[in-house]
């Protein structure tokens, strides 16, 4: 058995088959479903880590592919960048599944929910491992389709409205992306992702076309990455259940868009070539605008989940910004923030979901006294919020630090200004929440549903705790070789960005 | 003189066609159409195509006329004649089209021999002596086979619309005057004879399965019009077999070739084979055309009750089993 | 020689008149008659090319095709007339109801 | 082998006509078992040995009629076999006995005619076969006996008859010009010129009428929308493809070598784009599921016509392969997906008694399998990956951009968006909670699974394009030497 061939397939199929089997399960068999789900998720984590071990330590290349004729090739290939995203999505899938099991207990249509949930993870796994743009696009659209039933899961008019909104944005973006990808293939022929880009060899007469194609690609990916002005679907989609929001924001949808931008800039165009075409600066500006805009809008929200949503708009654009600055440190920042943003944001959503589920609180103003009633949740929330603001030693600090360094390196001082401004805004909308939670008293009686030994069901509590500690550890042990930062540095070095 | 005659026929054809389109009354239009059919067969006689002239006279003028008149009687709306025409301006584009097509007709070189040479060469091999019949039954037998299929499909469609199991013609009451019966007793044997003669003729001269079938079908229609009980007494299975016989023999011809590992429809050039197929085809054509002519009737016998039931259930196709 | 052009052009005129009649009439019976006039035109065209110089020699292939065509035409005509009658029985009309919104029926 | 593709359904048609007893559906079952095997055998044969012809009756060109099998015909044959067999099984459980008696002979006759049409080589034979398909299709369309369906059926019949007559007149013109009827011979013989152009115009118009391209699309939605579900599926998935196939054959095989296609190709392309936009827009505003699906057929047929400007304007175009692949994939995946959609709609009607989408609330929980089918087939229609529709769209888009005729890109891009609009309009209702629980009957097992299988097929063909593309590449039209074969 050739593991280099089978391992990526196993990683992909673990969640795919889990999803398909779950669809066929009867609604009432919740134990079996949970067991299956957790088993698949755990299996995936193990497989991904084993694959990471083989790749990082032994340098084995994992690759599966078949040609469909006429330059249409399906290719799954694991490189360092894939590995980052894979590790993120597999780990977070495990915790989110656990969380969702607790969150949705007793609600209807769970087979459907978990089925699509697994498919959704399959899609993001596929995005991570895609070896060329075609494969990437296949999984990218697959992701769109599998998240729709999750967004409309509650089956209310509002949810359907959000679902429709989501679809128009993403399918529209998908079409633009599609045109861009096909056009690129017409110009350059079939190609795979490589660390050095593939387009430099083209006839310079095509360069102006390449600029247009770049715009199309970024516009298509920017919808999912919620770049302003394409972010409109994200806050609306907050009607979905909390685990879905967590998934959307941290692992799957938004991250897929950002990951795609990173892929396009690094592995298709190559940063230096793109800079030569004058493409990076506009991208950086769009990202910067998004960062500030998202933060300002977050400041104006009173609903906690909405505030988190706008915060995502802002935070994900750090990745884009990092990719758009031609400096080694910002490259590292872009890659490492893929992971850091994921674990911090998912913690925040877990906590928000916990509070909403246990105490029925949604608005920021009502959160007084939560710290005393639910101390663990509140601590997790605080850690993640500090991370978002960029307080050391939480993970978020590392990303921001590198981003700022990169800006300085590239001679773009305004980037540092943006960092500072954004951090201040982050503080302005996160600190009041933290303050309310810890230092205000409850204003009205809580509608508690839960009465157990702990402040909330363990299935809701443990995931939050796990991700919060991850974000802390990722910051504390940033210097370790196999920490997210360490791997990001290796990737950057592989691209020739770092010595 | 010949040219003059041609021009006269051509002009009358166009004039009648124009009148058919413009006639205010439907009956008038149908009668004009029958005239049109007769004139067309005249044109074909002029063009040395007696087979076609015969067929057109029998079908285009005869059978189609009967069908149209019959339908007209059934759908007549007493007291109101509504022409209900619209889009008269479309005449202009249609004439434009005619002009364009005429322009290209000018460019046709009328000395092309078509496939006449190839047919002549083929006549050496085939066992039939008359070229048209040879083309129909041998060289292009596949077309004729599928044409029988079209005929069968039309009958099937008719049954489907009428929701009948078979054509059990609603027998009209016998004509009051004895003249009708007398006519039948004279005409019917004659019709049978003429049809048989045409069929026999087809092997070496103008005539053949189709013409014979049409003549027999005319006999069938006559029987029905006269209210003769014989058609109603025909067993359903016999009727079905008759309708499908020609088609089935062709199938057999095609299939046996496969057994001999030859291309479909290849057959030993024995006259008996071909004649058997031709006679069966004539019978099937007669049965199918008779069915088409009389099967469109609204059922008035005991089938009607079942038809009503069929309609009610037919509106929603439902499942009978596997619940 | 001239006979060929006379009949071929006549055939075209019949075809186009029939086409016009098909669009022009609302009455189903008249539409079906128009279709038959069209068919007559087409068949006339075939026969005129079978016999371009009106000598004795006739190409048998177009003749055979026309015979086949006549059977096909009468089959379709009979079926169409049957449908028209059925529609008349159901609606009392001899026209296709264009205003009848296809949206109303269920199923 | 290929002769059996015609002989078997014809035998079954006669059998079901002569013995319309209780076991009438077994004729259909037997045929559905035999035909896919035969089609696969023929496909293997062509795949290994290249295109081939057989002379019916042993009469060689130019006198006899031939059956011609190449990559294109084999692909359509397989599609017909697959879709036809699955719909047959569905129908066996769907129709009551007194309807089945009328359904089976007509459908089996039509199946034989379709198979024959996909192997056609003689233009007059093509006319006869087309008429056989037409009359069977019209008769099947009125199977329910409702007034609307009768009217729709008659309208279809008349349009199709007019189209056939135009086609037949075109045959006459070709015969007058060349004295040939065999397409294979014509492709060598035919030169340009006014007569050929007249034939070209007449035949194209006639076939376009039958394929329901935009200005002639008016007959399609009522005819397909009012027929019983399996019949709608057959009409939409297979019957339109028949005349389209013939059109493609004639254009690429006969008229393109004669050099008279280039301007008309742009016209057909424009009509195709308009059909995509108009059909999709109409589908967006229809209140009934079956009408949505029927208008979607109008739109999807439009995509097929993009093949013509891509294939028939520049001789030996380097992007021709991709246009071929795009068009064929579109035809196949549309056939599969549309059949799945109509059958799923039929299940909905069985269950709820209506197909008005306002009454379709909450079917996602009540009929999850049917909803899933609608979704899967919708994905293929939208051209989203991974599906056959996606491969089609991809190939089309590549051919479009490579050819520099970028304006055609409107159709796949905008059309895809509009398709997403109506597909998710259906699914949106499916997910909506009903105020009061609607009364729903359970749908039998087989009826629920068949559309699902069809929808899955339309997705799965997206994963394996190589063989199909190989069939098209290596054995494109007329890719055999002249030989006195048989």
C-alpha cells in the first residue's frame, strides 16, 4: 500500500463517507451518529498529523491525481501550505463537532445537519489539498453548496433570506472566479500550484490580460473572504446556528476565500511577479480598507454575534494584507494568521453560543454578570478577545507583530499605522464586552435552561476551553519549530522569502 | 401545347391553394382541398409518375377528404362561422421565402440523373422487376419498414387519445334506402379485386402494396359508412394482428439476416420473400388506414362508459402496486 | 426542361402558401389543411426533380420517397384531426386557446 | 449488435401492442435490460475499432440506406440507453394498467426510432425516423388526456410537422443538386452555391423548430409541462436531443465542408444565448415546478447551440475538440439531470397532489430523498462542480475564450447564475417550514430511487471525461475511409 497515494484520499474520504452515511441514518439514531461523527473527526486528525509527520520529517510528497482529458486534471497534492490549513480544519472540525452535538441536542433534522457539516469539512479539506486551480475551484463550489443547507438549517423565513443572500454572493463570485480560471488556462495551458508561480514564462504581450484575470480571481475569491464591498452576506448569515457560524468564520468559508487569495498570489502569480505587474498594492489597499471598515462596523453592533461577524471581516483581511505586501515577514504573517485567526475566532463563537444557549443572552449590553455565572466561558472569551486585539502572549499578537514588521520592511509605513488603528478599534469593541462580562451585574433574570454540575454542558464547554488554550499556546510557544509560526517560516523560506 | 397544359395545371394549383387559404367557409376549404388533391395527381400524371398520381388521388383527395369532412361534421359549430384568421401580414415574409427559394431553383441543373443509374444497376440483382417497387421494398426497405411504423404509431396515438383498446367503430345506422346495401354488394368485391390486382401488378408495373392497401382501406371505410356489421364483429386480436402484420414481417426479414450474419434486412433474392412482405404490408396499410379513418369517432357504444372512467383516472396517473 | 421549372416553382409557391396558412388561420382544421398543402408542395418538388426533362425516363427514388411521404403525411394528418376533435369535444372550440394559461392546471 | 438496438425495442413494441395484458411492463423491463448492454457493446466496438457503417439490405452507397456509428452517435446512444432504461423502470411502477397499455408500445417504438436516429446516415431516412419520433412523442404527450395536454400535444405536432416538411424540402434540394441521399457521400460531393444554401436554410430551420430553439420554443413548456412525469422526462431528455443530433451531424458533416455555415452559425449562437437568458428568466417566474423545469429545457437547449459558432466558423479550429466535448457533455448531463428533475417532480405530485411550488413547503424534511435529487440535478444544471454540467461549462468556456469569440461567455456565466436562481427558488421553498403540516402520501421505493440514480449519474459523469473525449477525438464524424464495407 502506497501511503503517499492513499493518505490524502483517506483524509478526504473520512469526512465524505461519514457525511454520506449520516444522511442515510434515521433521525432517531443520535448515539450512532455522534459516535460515527467523532470517530471520523478523530481519524481525520490522526491521519492529518501522520501525514504532517511524514511530510515535515521525511519529506514525503503526497499526491493523487487523474487526468480527465483536454488539460482537465484533478490533482490532490499536499504541501506545507496545505498542511497548515488541513491541520486547522481537521482539529477544529473535531472540536466543532463535539460542540454541535451538544448545541443541537434534541433539535430536528440533525441527520441532515451533520451530513452537510461533514461534507462541508470535506470541501475545505479538498480546498486545502487542491494541487491546481481546477481542483481548487471544484472544492470551492462544493463548499458553497454544502454550506447552504447549514445556513438555512433553522428553516425560518429569515434563515432562508440569509441563505438566498449567501447564494447570490457566492455563486456570483464563483462565476467570476470561473471565468478567471478558465481564461488563465487558455493563456497558460494546464498548470499546477508551484512555489515560484507559473506565469512569468508567458509572453509579455499577455501581461495586461493577466492583470484583468487577477482582478477576476480576487473578486471571485474576495466574496468568500468578505473583502469590502463583497462582504454583505457574512453578517446576514449569522442567523445560522452557532456551530455553523463558527465553521463559516474560522474554518470553512471565509478561510477558504482567504486561502485562495494566498494561493493565487503565492503559487500562481508569485509575489514578485505580481508586484511587478503592480497588482499587490491595490490588493493591499483593499485589504486595509476592509480591516478598518470591518472594525468600525463591529463597533456599531450591539448583538454579540453580529459584532463577531464584522470582526471576522476585519481580521481575515489581515491574511490578504500579509499576502499583498512583498516582504518576508508579512508572508509569514499571512500564513500564520490563517491558523491564528481560526482558533481565536472559533473560541469567540463557541463562547457566544454558550452564553446564548445557556443564558439566552444575545445583546452585548445584557451580558453583565456572565463572568460570575460562567467563569470558564468568560475566561476563554477574554483570552480570545485579547488575542484579537493583539495583546501578547496570545497568538494574535504574533500575527500583528510580523505584519507590522513586514510593512516596515517593504517600506510601507502606513501598514503599521493600519495595524495600530485596527488594534485600537479591536480594543474598542472587545474591551467593553469583556468589561461587561466581568464587572457589571446582571440586569435581569436569566432564562437558564441548563442545570448541571458545570456552568454549561461539557460538550459546549470543552471545545471552547480547548481552542482558547490552543490560541494561548500558539502564542507562547511561537518559537518552537513545529508551531504554526515555525511552519509558516519554513513555507516562506521554501518560497525564497526568508533566508 | 404540352407547355401550355403544364402552365395551366400549375396556375390552377396555385390559384386553388390560394383559395383554400382564403375561403371564408371551412366546408368550402375542404372541398377545395379535395380538388387540389385531384389536380395534384393530374400534375403527377403529367410528370410520368402514375404510381404517385394513383396514391395521391386515393389518399390526398380521397382518404384525407373523408377524414376532413368527417371531422368538419363533428366539430361544426352551428350558427357561427368564425374564420378566426390572424397574422395576415405574414404573407409577405412567406412570399419573400418563396422568392428566395425560386432564385435557388433557377440554379438547379435539371440534367442530374439522381440515383436512376444506381437503381438500374441494382435492378440486375434484385428479384423485382418494377423499379419503384424495388426501391420501396428492397433498396430502401428500411424506409418503408419505418413508414409502416409511423402508420402503426398513428393508430396507437389515436387509441391513446380515444382511450380505446381497439378500433371498435361506432356503427352508424344502416342507410335507409336499400341502395346503400346494393352498392356495397356490388362495390366491395370490386374493390377487393382491384386492390388485389394492383398488388399483383406492383411486382412489374405501376401499383403495389401501398396503392392496394389504400383501395382496400376505401372498401373498409365504405363498409363502415354503410353501417355494415362486419367490421364491428372483427375480433380485437385479429384486428391487432392485421395492423401489425406487415411491420412484423419486415422485422422478421431484418432479424433473419442477422442470424445469417449479414447486415440487417439482407434477404435471399427470392421473389416469394419479398411478395410475402409486400402482401402483408398491403394488408397492414389497409387495416391501419381504415382504423385511422373511422377510429377518430367518439365512442358511442358500451365503451363510452369505460372511456369516462378512464378519463377520470387518466388525469392523475397513479400507482397500483408497491404501496 | 421548362416543365421542371414550372412545377418546381409551383411547388415552392404551394409550400410557402401552406406555411402562411398555417400561421394565418386559427382554426385547427384549416391549419391541418394548410399543412397538407405544404406537403403537397414538397411532394410536387420531389416529383419534378425525378423527371426533369419530362422524357420517359423517371428517377424511381424520388417517387418512392414521395409514396413514403404520403403515408407519413396521412398518418400525421389523421392523428392531428383526431386530436382536434378531442379538443373540440372537451372545450367546444376549434382553436388552440392561446390565452389559456398553462399555469392554472395542477399536476 | 447495432441492428439489435433497433430490432429489440421494435419487437418489444409489437409484443406490448399484441399482448397488452397484466405483464405489459415486462416488455419494457426486458428492453431496458437489453438496450444498455447493446449500447455498451456498440460503444466498446467503436472505441476499439473506430467508426463503422453497415449497409442495410446489403446495398452499398449510394443506393442503399446505411447505419453509421461513430463517437458522437455512440455517446448519444449510451445516453439514450441509460436514461431510457431508468425511465422505463420508473414508468413500470408509475402507470396504471389502462394507461400503460397506451404508453408502452408508443415509447418502445420511439426508443427504436431514437436509436435509429442516432445512427442515421441517409437524409431521407432521417426524415422518416424523425416523423416516427414526432408522432410517438406527440401521442405520449397527450397520454394524460387533459385538455391542456391535448392542446399542447397538437401544437407540438403541428410545429413538428411544419419543421419536418421544411426539412424534407431541404432533402429535395440536396437531391436535386447532388443526386445523393447519403450524408457520407454528400460530405464529399456537396459544393457551396445557392441550391445547397437553400437546402441548408430549410433543413436548419426545420430542425431548429423541432429542437425548440428560441423563437420556436413556444410549444415546449406546455407540452413538457402537462405530460405525465415519465413522458416529460423522455421528451425533455431525449426527444429534443434527436433533432439536435441530426442538426449537428448535418452541419459538421455536410454543410461545413461545403463552406456555407459561417454566417448562419453566428445567428444560431445568438439565438442560443437569447434562449439561455429568456428560458432561465421564464423559469425564474413560473409558479409550477414542472413548468420551471420545462423552461429550463428551453434554456439548456440554448447552450447546445453555442457549439455551432465555435465549430462551424473557422475550419480546423484548434479549439474544436473543446467545443465538441462541451456540447456533448452538455447534451448528456442535461439529459440525465432533466430526467431526474421531471421524475422527482412526478414524485412530488404523487405525494402532495400538486406541483405548485408554494405548496412545496417543508418537503426537505418530509421527502428528503426527492429534495436531495432536486438539489443534485440542479447542481448539474447550474454547471457547478463536480458534475457533468461543470465539465460542459468548463470546456465551452475554454473554447469560447480560445476562439476569441468572448461574447458567447455571457451564456455560461449569466445563464449559470439564473439557473442557480431558479434551482434555489425551488430548494428555498423545500426548506421553508409549513404553517400547517401538509398532507403527503409516501412515495414508493422504486419511484424515489430512480430519479436519485439519474441525478447521481449526472454528477458522476463529471469525474470521468477521458473516455468520452477520446471517443470524440479519435472517431469524430466521418473519420473512416471510403470502403465498400458490410
